[in-house]
C-alpha cells in the first residue's frame, strides 16, 4: 500500500502508518521454488 492508492480506506491506513508489504517472504520463496520446479519438469 502506498499513499497513491485509489482506495480511500487503504490511503487512510497509510496516513496512519499502517501501510506496507505484509507478504511472507518464506512462503513466496517456497511458491517460487515450486513453480520453478514445475516449469523445469519434463513431460
């Protein structure tokens, strides 16, 4: 979320210091590894 977001609720959250990136980096790495493995698999 950034201050430029079009959603008024999200914009208010950012103004109050509650914005940011709340994604779980470990889950993203695991997902990316899974996708990479699937793409590299031979049929």
